[in-house]
C-alpha cells in the first residue's frame, strides 16, 4: 500500500476522533449549564444536592 494513501486516512481518523471528543465535552458543558439553570429556578433543596453530586462525579470522571 503506498504511503501517499496513508496520510489522508490517518488525518481523517484523527480529525474524527478530535471532533468526537470536542462534541462530547461541549455536550457535557451545555448539560451542566442547563441543569444549573433548572436547579436555580426551584426552591427544592434536594435537586441542589443532586446537582452538586453530579458536578463532583463529572469532575472526577474528567480527571481520570
């Protein structure tokens, strides 16, 4: 297999992986912002605690 064909193949694969990773991070940020807005709109304290635990778990998963 000629090496000229490997360049675009590897480039396409890396680009797809990077876009997938960026899309996932963007989606997590949007979900976190929407949940925060929803939690702030209520007077319930249970959802505040659940949101705090969600953020802690999300931060722990992103560190690993």
